[in-house]
C-alpha cells in the first residue's frame, strides 16, 4: 500500500490556516511543517481519489489492490498496460464468463491476440420427437492463435493454459493450438 514519500509538497499547508498572530512563531511553524509532511500523502491521495480508483490512471502499487476489488488476477510478470486492461475489463469479463465471447475476451486480454475458437456445442429445435441431438457427446473447445513468432508467446503459454482451465467449464475438454505464419500457410 501507499506510504510516506519524503519531500512531497502539501497542497494545503497548515501554517496558512492559522491566524496571523501565530505566523511568526518558529515553534509553531516547525511543528506544523512536520505535520504537513505526514499529512501530504493523505491529502494528495484524497484530492486524486477518482484517478486512484480508475485502473487506467491508478499508480502501479494500487493496481493490485483494485484487482482484488473486482476479483481479477494480475501478476508482476505482465506488462503494466496488460494489467490495467485486465482490471478495467474484469467486470465485463465476469458477466460473459463461460461463453465463447467471454473466452475470446479473456484470451485477448492475456495475449493481445485475436483467437479463433471452435466448439462442439450447438442448439436446435424440432417439433418431431426423437430428432437427432446437435453437437457431440463429449463437449470440447479448440482455441487457435496465429502468431508471427511462437517463441514470443512461450513465456505466456503456462498462463494461457491456466486461463483456459479457469474459463472453460469443468466438464468441457479444451485444446490450445499456436500456429506461426509459416504453419498457417500450409
């Protein structure tokens, strides 16, 4: 969390809040300047509270705290702009969780790549009893990512697998394919 920052200027010096008779007292000036140094981070945080609560502008040390508010997972390995995007989009992602659109959004937030998603699920309607059921007996999801360089995605592969395990319903099997531009052309 936030702490004291040495030399931080105060936006509202306490000495200027006193009547003029106290302004020339050295003890009062020294005492209030010490209080100003302690209160400066508090006053500046309160003055900038809307910016501190917005994931796009919050200081990096408050980003993990905001992530806890919206149940988003952020770690220090991700770039700051990705962490900000994850926290900013967490509420919308929770609303779409378990859907194809939600899975695509989560993968985009994690990798920055637009995924190709295919799945076994389907729906149909029939007025005839005994009609064939849509989809397959065992549900599955396949995610294909097309990248210029597979080595660039290697560090995020473990996080991508964890993301798939978290986002895909437990009874649904999943597969992740990473294709380079050369493999996609074949």
